[in-house]
C-alpha cells in the first residue's frame, strides 16, 4: 500500500511537470512573437524615415543599407525565434519568415 502512494505521487508529479513544460513553451512562443512584431515595427519605422530622407514613394524598394542608420545599433534586428525578416517595398509591411504568428502588425492570434 505504501508503494502505491509513492507511485501515485510520482505519476501526479510527472503530470504536473508535463503540463508546466507545455505552458512554459507556449509562453516562450508568445513572447518571441511579441518581440518579433516589435522588431518588425522598428523596421517599418526605419523604412518610413529612409523614404522621407531619400524622397521615395510607395512601391519603391529600400535596401538594408538605406534603413540601418535609423535602427538601433545601425543594423537590422534579428528575429528572436530565428526567422528571417523581409523588408518589402514601401507601402507594404515588413514580414518574418515564421509567418503567420510573427506577422501580426495589427492583431495577433496566438497559436495553440
């Protein structure tokens, strides 16, 4: 009977550990998506500043060299989840290769 109690306690602990691990992983994914979205917004702002100073219009292509002076550290940020950023032409939001979870400029939905 005493061994059964230890087995039950072990099973409960494993179950709690499994669910806690899943929760931590989900929170990490959410945090990475939020950080990625913030970096995409920084890239978009840098695009707008470069467009103003270079007198570019919608549809014009902007190179990384043209926008890096307007970014922290004078370099393109990196996606915290390892994605790749596409700057895209003016008038189109920058995107992350880890779409759609990281491409939520206006409204984010969290993956299950």
